[in-house]
C-alpha cells in the first residue's frame, strides 16, 4: 500500500487484512518480487498449518529454475519467525492486499540484492536483536543472489 495511512486504516494496512480503500490500487511489483511474495505467503501458510514449509514451493521454484533459492528462503523465513519480537504480518491468502511488513521485506531483499547488507540488517533491526538481524540479512543476501544472480554467493569448501 503506497497511499497515506490514516489511524483508522493503519492496523489493517500493516496486517494486510483490510480492504483497499476506494480509488487505490496495489503497488506494482516486479516479477521476482511477486514470486517471493507468493513464496513467503505460501511458506507462512504451511508453517501455520504445521506442514513442510518448502514442499508447496518446490514445483514452482523448479519450473522457474530457482531451486537454489529454496534453502536461503527457508532460512530467512525461519529466522523471521523465530527471532522476531513480534508476529510479522505476512498474509496467507494469495489475494490479500500487500501488508506494510511484506513491503518492508521486499525492500530488504532489494537492499540485499544491491549489496546493501548493512541497510538490510538495519531494517531487520526493527524486528529483532542484532545477531538475528545479521543472520537474517545474510540469508536475504543469499536469497537475493539466488533469485537475481547478484551479490556474494556462498563459496564451496576447497575453493579459493
């Protein structure tokens, strides 16, 4: 939601549960951002239902040639759930309006993609302590690298 938030709709905007106000539309997001938003929502739904969180994502990630993104996505989402001071507003319905928390997560991934790991960790610091934010920022950087082909890839053992 990119429109101005009033006190009456701020909570609904943060959680993504309220209706979009008349005359507004969802922000345009890029293809990979849409894929990651879909993946985060499906991961969260599976987690809340106590099912394997990566299972529902595998077919789509295989089709997209992004299987390498599954491990860092799982790590990032696990850290977001376990290290957070509060429950993040990540919708479980595919058609839900984009919440403020989801937009912040997409911006964190974009910062990680652009090599701004400190910015990603700072933004994550709103939600978790410094070690958790650093670990989650690292996972976001690995996820960005797998999705966008940028950033520092993890090095294989034995290679210089």
